[in-house]
RNA sequence: GGCGAUGUAGCCAAGUGGUAAGGCAGAGGUCUGCAAAACCUUUAUCCCCAGUUCGAAUCUGGGCAUCGCCUCCA
């Protein structure tokens, strides 16, 4: 398995610190507002990465933080006249609602800043003791010049940062690039006691302190959006490596942005799609699949018509799994599809044997794609080819009934073919569903989360209209049958002067 | 100003030295009472220019275009 490492800007063989175990820290959200589609991309991407690592035999420890105290939360809470903790809780809940619907597996821990103040204070104190930080007016700053490797992740030099002239120039700091580890409390702000007075953690310190607590000084994978490379992750490295003197994360994985009309989706540009709204219009499975159609490091442009294309391709999956389910092909283990190769070799249709060969290579090709820096689109292509060839095999097996093969031979061949179809079903379940997280059994894709209700309403209206037609043509027998059958299903019809209603 | 990314068919998107995966859309055909699904056939020489090479979308140099980070941001 190879992973593109932002730190080295190359694809590197993945070698975990401990055989068969992977520690992965993914930067979570600051819960002060609703998630947008960009968040979904990030967490879907790392969900698939996590699933693939598990599929590959690793035991993964996945940690993802909530930065639940910060300027943005304080300000927003003040605007709404609620407590910061209540505000952050609201958006944490919303986060889980959205991500659960997308089929994202829960991380092992979701540590919060406010629950780790002692660890953070200790971390800051060590940095001061080691000469990496200094106290200034109740705040504590990291001294960038004390960490010569500063800039190694983002490829920046401190001198260049100054040339940009966009670094906030704090009159007090020793150097403009120094950043806050601990912020002196302003009046009426949430604060905690510390050796430097009342205050709260700076932005980057929580990830250093909490990743260390849950994953140790050095761990395998640290991930997040590309916009976190600088300054967030750069600063994390400075803090953590300044503290431990050891390498922080071995592999840095960063996902690309979601754009709208080619521009980054962001709060400040106001061009973002709120995730929960996107999910109410498009089924979460469509959104999830869409997010996998582009390599995780490339930018991807979001637009409704692209989701429509994705929806069509997902229907294609269901069209096949409908057939496989009707044929009783699901629910078997890989091992049960034995001997298909031998029998199919003598299939009277050589085309069928070719199908089998393609099916047999699916898993290997899927792995090759995913092993190459998690190439989601390539892996999806493999799945689509599996679907095509499985459909083809079904067609060929259908045709065998009318062939001139001897009965007993035809039976054996059809049985072998069926084994192949079971194998296809296994592959779809294991690869598409378990690894990519695309559920392969048909779901109503109609109208996002509201689809079920809308469909039911529509169907009921259709039945009522048909029954009304029967009543108008005096076909009361049919009308009564409809009413009785619905009653048996727990649906009651009421004919009123205003029309028929159901409950 | 510094650093970086991208430019492949109508649309989306893989491929990073040997003559272009896959999906969506389109066209023709098979099947079908009709439709749908499925199957078959079909739709590109890879932004431009120069160079390296037997051979480049794939490497080098130069353009053009778009975008990102350097300020909160997945």
C-alpha cells in the first residue's frame, strides 16, 4: 500500500509503527455552524481510508476531535445569547446526524478541548520549560524560531511568511509568526485557571495534546483538509515535536476541496452548500457516491446536475442487485463459490467463461487501485466493470435454456454460473458496501431524506385515484378489494364528501 | 510578492514513458405486447509551442488559462 505523504510530497509505502495496527487522527470540526458539503467530503474520504485499512487487516484506532471552544464559538454564542457549550453541542449533534446518514463509521473517540484543559496546560508548560514558548501578558506563545524545522510540512519559510504581509502583526509577540498556545481571558469569556492566569487554549494546541493522549507521541496517520496544512498542521508539528523531540505523525494525508463553479466552497465566500440541505434533496447514498468519484486529493466541483449523474449510476447498481437478490445470490461467503472456474471453462458459451475470469480478477484489481494512494475512482471503475460483466453473465445464463446442450450438462453449467453470480454478490457486498460504504441493496433515491415519505404519499394518492376511477365506473367490487387489502396492511381509507383520505 | 495545484470525449473522471479505464448523456441494434432493465456496436490522440526519446497525455523548458494556501476554514 502506498500513501501520498504531504510531508515528503511523494507516495510512500505504508509501514505502520506497529505491525497490523494503525493510529489515525483526523482533524474534526469547530462546531459553531452547520457542516457543508466540503466537510462531508473530508469525512467520507477518511471513512473509506479507515475502512480500507481495516479490510486490509489493520486494527485502526481512529481519533477525531471537536474544537469546542474558540473565538468563533464564543462570538456566535454571544450573538445568539446561548452558552458556548450549548451551541457546540447543537452542532455536534447535527454533525453526527449528517455523518451517520452518510454511513460514516464512528471514530473510536471524539475528544473535546473543554474536556482536556489539564492536558493542554501541562503541554504548554512543558513547551515553556523547554524554551519553545514564552509568557506574555497572561498569554503564552510558541516561539517559532526555537523550532528550526518550522515550515517543513507546508514548504514555507518564515521569511516568506513575513513577505506576505498577511500575518497578523501582534505588537506584543517576539516574532510575527509566533502563535498563541494559551490566550489570556477577556472579560466575560469562558476561561480556565492556569499558571498564567485565567484563559483558554489557543487554536492548535488541542490537537497536539489530545492526539498525544490517545495515540502517543508518534502515530501513523494525521489527516484533514488541505486548508489545514498551514498554519494548523504546521503548528501542531512544531508543538508536538518541540515537546517530545520525536517525529509527530508519519503520514500526512490531506483531502482536496469541494468547489462551486471552480471556487473553493467556504463560509467567507458564501458559496457553500449546507450539508443537511443537500442531504434533504439528494439521498445520502448519492452524495456519498458522488464524493468518491474524484480522487481524494483533487479538487471536485459540486453541482446538482453532477449528483443527478451519480444517481443514475447508483440506479445501475441497484438494477443488478435487484436481480441477484431475486435469484437468491446474496448472503453467501466467498468460499461457497468454489469450482466455478473449472465448470465454466467448459461452458458452451466461451463468452461466459470470459465473464467469470473478469469477475475473478475483481478483488485483485480493486486492491491494486486502493493500494495506490486510495484511488477511489479507479476502484469504482472496477466495481462498474464487475456490474457489466455480471449482467452479461446473467444474460448468457438466461440464454442457456434454449440451447441444445444435454439436460444434465445444462444443469451443471447453470449451477456453476449461479455460483459465479453468488461470488459477484459477495464482491459487491465486501468491496462496494464494506469498503466504499455504498450500500448495494436498492434504496429509494427519490428525494433525499424525505424520499420515503414523498414516495408513500405519492403511491397512496395513486391507489386512491385508481380506486376512485373504479367507483365512478360502478366497479365497487374492485374498490372494496382495494380497501380491504389496504386494511390488511394497516392502512385505513375514509371516503368523505371532500374526497378519500388515508391513515 | 512567496509557495503549490490543475487543464484528458457533450458532461464527470482515471491513467504519469509504449499507441487513451469507468460513469452519465447521445446514436444504431438485439430482446420485449408497450415500456423499463440488460446485452452488442458506436462517440477523444490528452490547453499551446519547443525539446529529450525508437516511442510522451505521461519527462524537460517556455507560454496560456483556471484555482488554492500564505487570515478563520474540511
